[in-house]
């Protein structure tokens, strides 16, 4: 049975292009469980970077500069989780939700 570990990369700073990597959780027996943890990390990063009136594009750019980049290891060939693709989708959803509230 395969197991999956979630790792996260965080940018060190705006002027520093290096990343630090840390293990978030030991092991998940199910790939989807590991992806759920990775998505929650991306969502937390997006919500912390959101500012009122921000467009989805602006939020995504902020995420790319300051957000966390979780990875699920090992990656199955038939099920690859991309944090940046997920974040791009969520930016539009988050901005639309907050726009409706204001």
C-alpha cells in the first residue's frame, strides 16, 4: 500500500527566491486525504493574503509571491495535485464570494 506525505515550501521573503521545505504530516494512506490537507494549506494562504477589493489575478499574484506551495509525495501518475492550479481556481471563487458580501 502506498503512503503519501505532504510537504510545504514557503518563500523566505520578497527579495529571497530561496524556499524552506518542511514536512507537514507523517503519512496518509489515501492520496485524496493528503490532497485535502494540501488544499487546506493553500486556502489558508489565500485567505490570509486577500484584501478587500482584490481581483482574482491580484490574489493569485500575491499567492505566488507569498503563499505556501504544498506537495504530495509520492505523486501517482494518474493523480497529480498542483497547488498553483488549485490556487488560481480558488482566487476567483474567494474574490467573487467577498465581492458579493460588500
